[in-house]
C-alpha cells in the first residue's frame, strides 16, 4: 500500500480567516478546510502548534454550535421535518444535529474533554533530554571500545 504524501500548507491570513469564518457558520471542520483550500490534517496540525489559532478555533466552533442550535430551533418551531434546509443549500439531518449538540454540551460540562491537554516542552527540557541521550551514546561507545580492547588483549 502506497503511503500518501503529506502536502504542506502555507497558511496566509486569508486562509485562516476563511477557515474560521466558515467554521463559525457551520461547525464543520472538513467543509471549512475545503473552503480555505487546505486539508483537514493541516488544520489540525496548525491548531496543535499555534495556540492563538487554537483559541480562535474554540471561539469559532462555539459560534458554529450556537448557529446549529439556532437553525435547529427555528426548524422545529417552523414545523420541522427530518432535515433542516439551510440558506446556503446545505441540508442537516435533525437527529445528527441533536447528537452533535449533545456531544458539544457534554464537552462543555467536562464529561468529554477531547483527550489530555497538550504539554509543550520548554527548550531547557528538550536540551536536557538531548544531552542525556548523547551521554548515553558516549557511554555505550566507550563500553564497546573497552570490550574490543579486552578482546584484542585476550588474543
């Protein structure tokens, strides 16, 4: 099986705004990535490495869920049906909307936090870890050299 090549994205202010605006209107990451002209994995990668973008994402997603809730409420008050017809041509399944809103509510109450919080290493920590690894390599090389010398002396 051939491994897919990763396509690196050069994030511009325009792409970020397009993604976040669409996310705020739909709460749909995949569709928002398409609108911005990027792939969903690149969006998740940016969220992991850029704390400011991650915060903007959280705000946009909260607005997106508010929008979904408003669409659902309006649909139900208007007599409803199994799908919600949005002004932009999308159709949303009512049961799916209810499920997503329930998951979102649970996440706000702390019942699901989306995994452990990100831990970012400080430069001092990474430097210390690298130095420990280099010391271990030096010790292993010295041990191997001593074993070789011992073998040569024994012959």
